């Protein structure tokens, strides 16, 4: 087995809940937005990270990129733990990591500077990483635009003149500007229309094959996850509850939350057999997470032990791990 | 065949902007029978939401309904005096909104904002109103409704708020409910709960529903009949099974094909590619002549550029507006 | 690809200008402000009389109504009203622009740091700003101007031209920054978490570049609106100080003209009405301009 390109080990991000005093604030509680999450991605693979809002999937991505500082755990990229690098002050080492690890944002309306033309936006990564090759910038920008299906003259335009799909193409081009190895895609298609969604998904797949990229694909939309991913990880209330190769997860989900999640997706087929597992209640707030298995209050198969002990993530099948005391 | 509960004929809503007239809804027809759920699907800008707002004359300026008829239980809502419309709006036709967080007034308790509506519409006492609100909150699956009456919207979760929104719509026993993306703002598992609730209520109360959404999965689960809209016009209307199994309009087909499916294997062998619709929806300031879909249509012929297709019944209960499928049309 | 490239499309500023041009109130404001600026630049040649020319009084022609000789008449001390009003424009602009320049620099620095750094620094700086906001500025200005005027007597500072006016400008600036700081803080806070700023962090852009190239340019439109509004406010404040007789006796300001002439309001109303109209036009101009700018730069109102 080859070395994993990205290996996240026991990653946690806890936020203190502050009560405001007159001048100082004091800690009243703690939100465990990401709690002890571990997974790895092999080169060339796509890991789909799924879960409902507030489950910590975006925070995981932001902690990997050090947009938020992880509270604990390690993030190894190509064998190197990058958390201490970002803590330190070695700008060169930081830039080397930034260069190979890029992020594509959910909302292409917000992730582009409205005052910059597309060309200026694409020039920024080049200025930071390829400052000494200024003469090659223009050619690179043209290549990037072509790569994501735009035309060279689009470089003169401003974001507000583009449709959502085109903006997302620009977001992808910016991330690809410095030839990264891993792309973190945070809900890249959820704000787009159905017909445009397919175009962007195809583009992502095509670029992955062409450039040998590795993806971490974050989404709540399981159908796009099924399309693009090779592996899927499911999060619930800051915990990773199940991880498996994509077809295994969709065919034989082991965790009761995964099963409920899959069955809740409306299938575009009016005759589809309705074997839905109706979930009772709603996701509790991450501030008062239930003890034991975080899912037990909503779980039909909960055992007494579920409310006491937190189930560890254990092997369930080939490449299939899940955290459940009473798997299906 | 019985008279439909609601029939919309040649509805036109235009936005009068500084840059010109945006023909957001441009000659739309559909009908809803008693007790039936009609799903209106389309992408953003297809005019689905504007059409549903126009039914109750709720289109905001700079939009204006410039033509058509909306016949509900025998009366044309577009020509009705405002006062008479008030007795229908919220009473005979109720609305469920997309965003439960903003559709409830944050400064009134649940009990008072629901109670006020009843007292406004019906000659009943406060105690009767409260009893009815409690029974409705129970109906929409809210536990301990008596206690919820005194709570404020911010104290409820998103799913609960949407349940309250549904209870509010049902207060006056409407015969038609307009639901505009009622589950889009909710998480998947909560969405499933709300959809189940809506389906169950519709069965039990026998009301008709217009469900406006962009989610093909949602209409597949909920709708009896489906109307597909594109760029302010109707492409195709048929019963749900036909739309999904034997769609006729090229746009409907392309739309269904372009969606990734969770019940489909994409791994193994060569990487798969989703069929896509090339290009993007037209600018409605200056829509393409003829069929509005023709620039993106794989089946387009020269005539499509010239002839505006009209909705034509090609099989019982199945209307299509595409000249390649035998629709009539008018030359531009 | 087609042979010709499409023309370079308008940027945000130009787009803002397109929207602004369609706003009637804003355009009126711009015209009024332009008029005041024009007068301020040309009054030294355009004014028919020297503003300190009191010769009319010697001829017994003070408090005369408008005539061919004196278009707006003369006031009770024999000055030509038109000339005095015209010479008031540069003073008013100096006060408005000077005070707001000081206020903007302080406000953007303090508000920017508070918003960008956040935490305890933010708390302290904002409490500091609030402290400045609750001080009755007017009384402080009156007291300081009077005290300062007494203190400088007999020192070299006495010979500094318009010292009194400069003191007023400085004080208006020193007390006028909190609103700018609050706006700057809100904008920096919002933009700090904007996705395009996070995208820049992911790319590895330095903090200085993020502040100078991403955050500040995006915060500018809202700040400009506030500053435009502040200019009108500062002019009005100086007018009030001068009207109370605490203004700079050597500078010609509209407030001072009112102070000199309100007593003869009944016999020679032109002496008070003319500077009053000038104040009204200027302040209205800046306020309309600010309104127009708000509309032009507020993306929520875009269609």
C-alpha cells in the first residue's frame, strides 16, 4: 500500500462558549465542533465527507488548512505533520504546504474579491508562489482559464458579470494555479443549478484524471458524493461515524445514522420502494452533545451501553470502519 | 372531467427593470385538481416561484402580472377586488414558505401569531381559537403544543418552525396549499420528516397542493402530476410516472439525465461522465426567439428558432411544448 | 473564438458611478458640492470686493439692500455680503475636509485594528471609542478654544495664521472619529471572515497584502459614505461654534457672519439670509451626496 497523501489523526477543534463580562470574557462551555477525527486519503482518490449542517465537516477542512487552529491531533501531508509548521514562523515551509494544498469554496459569489477582475484574482497565487517568473504569468492564466472551460478574454471581467457556474470555474482555476496535489472542495456545487451542477462535477472529474489530483469532497448532497467519490466518510455531531469505499457504503451502510441519511434522500423515481427509516427528533446542538454515542437518542437500535460508552471507530469490513455498538 | 380547483391560463409576469422588461413568466398554463399535488419544477430563473406568487397577486415590484387568468373555484383571482381576495388569501389558499426562520414574526409568540390569523378570518372567541391552534400543532406533530404556544420562534429548531409554518397554513382549512421550496432550508433527515408530514396531512385533510421546488427527488416523492418550467414557460406537464419514465420534452430528459443518482454505481471501469446540458439558461431580458430552450437543445432544428411551441396534449393528461414532439406552435 | 475581444467591462467604481448618475438626489448633491468647491477655488478673483473692505460704512451705506453695486447688499458693518459669503466657502470646506481627514485616519486605524485583531484589543478600543462618543463635544470645543486663545497670548503661536480655526478643525476631527471607527470595525470584521479573504490565506498571501489589497478597498465605499455625511456635520458644527462667537475672528465663516448680523435681522435680513442659504446648500449637498453614494455602493439595492 502506498503512503497516504493526507492523513488526519485524532483531529479535534473545540470552541469555548464565552460569556461576556464587562471587559473580559469567561469560558462557560465548550463546543466540540470536530472531535477526534481520523482518516486518510491515498493519492488519486476522492474522499467524500458527508453530514448534515453543523456536523463539523467544514470545520474539519478548515482545520486541515489551518484556517482555524486545530485544538489537538495531527495532519500529515505527504508524510509531514503540517500543524507545527503553521504554528511556527517558517514562511517558506508554510508556502510550500499552501502550494500543494488548495481549497475551493462553497459559494462562488463570496469567494472572489468583487473588486478584482478574474485575471487579478488568478494572478494572486502566482504573485505569491511564482514571484520570480512574472513573464510566465499571462500564459499560465490563459492555460488555467482554458483548463476550466473559460476563454482568455474572461480574464478582463469582474465576478459579478459571471453566472454561478462560471464563477465556480474561476474558483477552481484559482485553486489550480499553483499546481496543488490535494484539493479540498467544500460543497462546490450546492449553490448551483442542476444543469450547471453536472457541468462542474464533470469538470472536477476530468481535471482529476488529467492532473492526477487528490480530492477531499465535502458535501451534504449524497448523490454528487456518490458520483465523484471513491471513499465516503460520514460525520455526525463532530464525530466520524463511518468510513468506507463508496459502493460499500451505499450498498451496505453499517451505521444506523448512515442508513437513515441514505434513506432520507428523495430518489427521483416516483415508484422507488419506500423503505425509509424515519428518524425521530432533530440533531442536538453540539453544545450539549449526548453522552455515549452521540446518535443514540435518535437511534432505533440503541442499546443501554450506547448512552454510556462512546463507540470507537473499528474495522467492519475491507476498508470499512464504523463507530457503533450495535451495527446493522 | 370535473372542473379543476385552480386553473392558470396564459399567466404573464414581467419585471420592469431599468435595463428593460424581464419576461420572467411568459404565458404559463397549469391546473390543479381537487385533492391533487402538482409539483412545479425548474431551475432558478425558470419562473416557478414568481408564478406561484402571482396566483395570490403577491408579486413584488418591479414585477407586475401583465396578463392571464387564475381561476380558483370559479372566480378569477387576478380581477377580484382586493377585499374579496383577502377572504381567499390565507383562507382558501394558504402558503408555506421556504425559510421557516424568516416567515414567522420573531416578536410574537407562536400562540399569538397563529391565534391572530384565526380571529381575523373567523368569528370565534379567543378560547376557541386557542383550542384550534393547539389541535393543529398536535396535527403537525409538535409535542406538548400547549407549552409551545407561549414560545417564540427563536426558541424552536428549524424543523419545528417549519411545522409551525405548516400549521399556520392549515388554520382555516384551505382547499389549496402553495408550498414554495418548503424543505430546501432544512437538513436531509428533517426534510424527510417534513415531506412525510405534508404527504400525510394532504391525505387526511384532502386538500390540494402546489409544490414548487428545484429538487426532482422531492417531486418524485410528493407529486401526482408535475409541471416542468424553463425560462418562464412550461415545457411539459404529465403525471409523475410519465415525467420520470417517459419524458418527452428534451429539457426534461436532459435535466433528469444530468442528475447524479445515489442509486447508481459510478465506480468500476472507466470514469463516468454525467450527461450535461450545454450552455446556461437564457437572459430573460432578451430571450431566444422561438423555443426558449433551442440554443441548448440537442434535438433543435431550424424551425425551433422561429416557432414558439405551445402546450399541446400528446397523450391523455400529458402536454408538451416542443414542435419536435408534435406540439403546435406560432411563428415568431 | 471571435476575432475581437469584448471591451473591458466597467469595474466596481465605474458601476457605482453608473448607478449614482441615475440617482437624482445624489446628482443634485454632487452639483451643489461641486458649486461650493468651485466658489471656494475662485472666490479670490470672483468676489467683487475685498472681504475686509468696510468702506461702505464710511459712505454711510451699511445695511443697504441689494443693488447693482452690492448684489446682496451690505451688512451692518459695511461689508459686501456677497464677497463675505463667497469667502466663507474655502473656510467651510477646510473645516469639513480637514476635520473628516483627521477623523478618517484615526477612525480607520482604530476601527481597523479593532475589527481585524478582535478579542480583548477590540473590546478596549471600542470602549475607548464609546468614551469619546459620550463626551459633549460642543462644550469641550468652546472651552478649549477659549482657554487656548488665552494661553497663546504673548507666545510665538500667536502669530500662526488661523490658529483658532485650526484648533476647531483639530478638535472636530479628534472627536469625530468614533462613528468612522465603528464602521471600519464592522467592515473589517465582516471582511476578515469573507470567503475571498480566506481564499487569499489559503493561497499564502501575506497579512499586509490581505489588509491593503483585499480588506481596505472593499471597506472603502461604506467609509466614503460616512465621511461625506461627516463633512456636512463638521461644517455645521463649526458654524455653531462661530455663531456663538467662539470662532476664529480672522477667518471668514458663515457662522460668524450670522453671529455678526443676526441682531440686524429685521432691518437688514440679507446679511443673515445669505450665509444661512450658503450653509444650507453646502450641508444639503454633502448629505445628498452621501445618500447617493449609499445607494450606488449598497449591493443589496442593486437589481
